[in-house]
C-alpha cells in the first residue's frame, strides 16, 4: 500500500515536470520565431534608401510599403518617421500580421483570422533636426496568448515577446 502511494506520488511529480517542460519549450519556440521575425523586419527597413547624393542632397525612401510582404514599391510610408505609440497599438503603415509559421497574412489596423504574431515598428530621428542623419529603428513582436481566451481584436489576447533596436545612418551614395 505504501509502495503504491509512493509510485502514484512519483507519477504525479513526473507528469507535472513534463507539463512545465512542454510549456517552457513552447515559450522558447515562440521567442525564437519572434526574434527571427523582428530581425527580418529590421533588415527590411535597413535596406530602404536613406543616403546623401554626391551633391549632399538627402535621399529618402518615403514611398515603399514596409507593411506589405514583400515590400511594395509605392503606397507606403517607407522610412518616414512614425507617429507616437506605434509600438503600443496597431498603426496602419507600421504593423503587419503573421501566422504561426511566420507567413505574412496582411496589414492594417486589426489582425486577420489566423494571426499568431503581430509585428509593429517605429522609426524615430536621432535628433530634432529637419533632416536626420541617423534613424532609430525599433521592431516589436507580440504573440497570440491562449487561443480562445479573448477575441483576436482584444489587446489582452497578445503577449509581448521581443523588441529589437537598430539604426540606419545616412551615408554618401
């Protein structure tokens, strides 16, 4: 009887350890995916034109749609400075949505069905000059919390996973 009680207790403990390990693996998988998705967007933003011509005139890409995948050549905000709060709320032109495999689903102010990750970014000038020389780029990724716990449009449905920062410096072409 004592041996049976010890065996049952041991099995419960092993089941608990397996549950914790499984959740930890899920969090690690989501963090890895989110980091890759944030890095992908950061590189996409860094690839946009932001330079000086030989004459010293600034050249900026303010037309590309970075929220489209692959980025559309026109119809977007490019490297225009973002409005305040773009990392805190879905702001058209500074957000896109991806499924659980990292496939692009769309953009706009609300996530489409099947969204597992929300990727938001901000573009800020390094100084208060009219023509910035360096831009600070921030990309954050949120993942879907417990499926079905809240509607997909509810902010509580999303958990912040990663925030990457980078810079883009204007250089001579």
